[in-house]
C-alpha cells in the first residue's frame, strides 16, 4: 500500500524535530556558584499595635497632601477605615508572637511605602501621562 502525503509529512516533521532537539541538547559547562548572600539583619520593631498605628498615621498624613485630587482622598479615606477595621479584628483575635512579628513587619514596610508616597506627593502633582496605579479606560 502506498503511503499518503499527510503520514509522510508527519514522519518528516517528527524526524526533523528529533534532529533539531538532539543537535541543541549538548550540555552547558557548570558555572561556579556566586558568593553567599547574607540575610537581612533582624529589625527592631515596636510591636504589632505600634507599627500598625504608625501606618494609619502615615496614611492620614498622606491624605493632607495638597497635590492629591478628591478621588485620591476618597481612596485614602477607604484605606484608613479598612485599616482600622482590620487592626481591630487583629487585636481582638490576639495572634501568637510569631504572627504578631510578621504583622508588625508588614505594617512597618507599608509605613515606609506610604511615607515615600507622601514625599512624592509633596514634590508636586503627578505628570498628566503617569499611571501611578490608576485604572484608565482602555476602550
């Protein structure tokens, strides 16, 4: 029986792919490992409540920036209200010490980020073409 064209074409493609894979599969020489990266030093945090209260204070400070528009202030109001509710629930649940340390670290990092955003806001209004996380109509 004579081979059909699709079967012959399939076998040719498979043979070509196998040849390509075998030609490209030579091993690369081993690379020496780089120097060891030291872990971050432990941070002296003030505790879950103090760090999270500092974040709410930083959000309130950011809200007073004169270069924010009304939409941004409404967003900050929502974030402040949400933070109060979440932190009240966290205090009520009394998490264990490791969890409190992780929450304090997260609040500390968020505070640092909000303080940087406040400094950026104090420098002037954002450029007109900047995204800054805003949702734009892409239609």
